C-alpha cells in the first residue's frame, strides 16, 4: 500500500522541486521568489514586542525559497513601538515539501518491507557457491580456467578464429582484434561451440547474448563454453578468448550518451577483464518472485515469474558470482548479482534481467539498492540462428561500429 501513497505524495511535492531546482532564478543572486508576496499560512510572526508577545503584521509577507520549505521574512510594520526586536526569519513547512517528505518515507517503508524477506536470508559471511564443487568434481583444485575444461578447444579452431579478425593489436601483452557486428556474432558462436561440451550446457545458456543497456562498453557475451553440474544446479563459465566483445566506438544509442564507450575506456575494460581471468558461477533455483520496488530500490528475484521448480529444463533464476583469477573459493564482487528470466514471447531463455543489487556500508549484507543492471538478450539461438526481433535490433543499434574481441596472450599465443 505504500507505493501509491509514495507516488501521490511525490507528485504533490513536485511544485517544490520545480521552484527550488528546475525553475530559472529571478535574478543573479538565485533568489527564486524575492520581492513576491504570498499569503501567510503556517509561519509564525517575525516581530515581538518587549514583553515577548508577537506583533502581528498584515496577512502578506516576503518569502525566499529554501530546500527545507519557505523562509518567510516579514516586512517591518509601521511603528512597531520602542524596544521591538529586529525582523527575524521564520521557517515553515509548505504542503509541497511535506508531500515530498511523506513520499520519501513511504519509499523507504516500501523498500524495507519488501527487502526484509531477502535481507533476513543473507547468512554471514557470504560464501562462494562454487566452493562445494572443488573436492567433489575438480580434484581439489580451487582454480578453474579455460584449460581446465573437460574438452579443450583445438589449436586449429583458435587459429581459424584469429585469422578472421581484423586490425590485430596488442594492449600490454594481450592481443585483440576487431570485426563488424554481424560477423562478430557468428564468430563468437562458432569459436565457443566445443563438441562434447556444448551438448551438456542447458539450452537456455547456449547462443550469443547482447548486454542490452549495459553502461559499459561491453556488448556481447557467450556462456556456452562452460561446465554444468546437474546435482548442484550450478554452471561454471571460465573467462576465455572469444566469449566477450566490446564496442570499438560509441553507437548512436549507447547508454549514458556513450560516456564509457571511448576507445581508451574500452581498452582498459577489455585488458582488465582479460588479465583478471574472472570465472563465473551461476547457481540456479526457483524464482522467489519478490515484489518490484520503485527506483532506486530493488530486491533480487523481482523480474522473473515465481515458480516452484529448480530443474535445468525450466530454470528461471540464478545467483551469479565472479571469481577473480578463477579462484572458486573467493567471491570477487561486493554486489549481489542475479540472472532473472523475463517472461518473453520470442523463446524461453531469450531475455534475462542481469540484476545488480548493492547496499551502503551501514546496511551490512542487505542489498536492496538497484543500479547498473541491464537485459541479457539472446540474439543467436542455441542452433546458431538469428533470434528475432532482437538480432535485427542489435545490428541496427551497432550500425557501422565494429566490435573488439580478445584472441589470447600475444606473448604466448592464444590461450588453449
């Protein structure tokens, strides 16, 4: 019930926002309403006589707007009498600012009520969801890289992928190349489809995904070169060449006006991710179906449909953890990452909400503020065919801007 109250209260407070922050100042001093008179309503009189009793002025006064409400300054009445005090300002709370206050309190109450169910489940400390796999499946090795996969990509396959790239360049000791958008999509799919591995990956995770709405210069991601653990409902995907693509320039509709799409920024993003060799773990479970909250609040599991099944066939929700340097015993990010399947008509598993939830230090482990999230949208399906309308939408978005891909280490050759 707090949601509609919050919305109505904020609308009621919009005049205050307009006057204080949006409306141009009346003069160079920034006094928005100087020398304008408004009815005296909630303010106390500004004069007192020698006995401390208020001296009433007429029913009008000069005001100057402040972030806290109206600062009322009374004009001196004619002949207030000897011993009267000098004019003093009084501060009153307008109904506009009261509306804003009520709205903010309701937003906080909404976030607290909806987030409580999530927050109470966060057990201290936060452990790696991939750690149980180490002894059971990985021979006790805590590090998981591309070359730890049950079946590795062949030298011929990687050499062929590299040969298709253009403008090969080295950033420190890492080699990258570029290619047009349509060719990049096909290249990433073919260079990560490993016989014997691909067939074991859940179908929803096969194909090529567009990181639609990602404020960074990252555009494409491929998850299908990974290992699925059925009993634990957990998927490991090591960061490796040809599983990521960055925009080599800013498309016209880039998020945040392309602020993070400059070539120097993209170079840093690409080199950092390749150097850190972060592995990713996805642990699937039933979607909690938590309520949606007004921005900037959010709780994990608010975009997918609530269900009771956690099988690989109809999985709709996963918690995501990153593991720098492939260390499966460590969790790299302080935020809470999720994959939440968005109900979609095109194809099951074609659109996911890639949730990013964080909290301020005083909030402890409670992550109920949403920021930086985007839609992980499949543009090439499991069989390698374009998935419409998303494939055409991606190509139109990229236009003539090419994509940057990592081939491996320049000093050592491609990572095999």
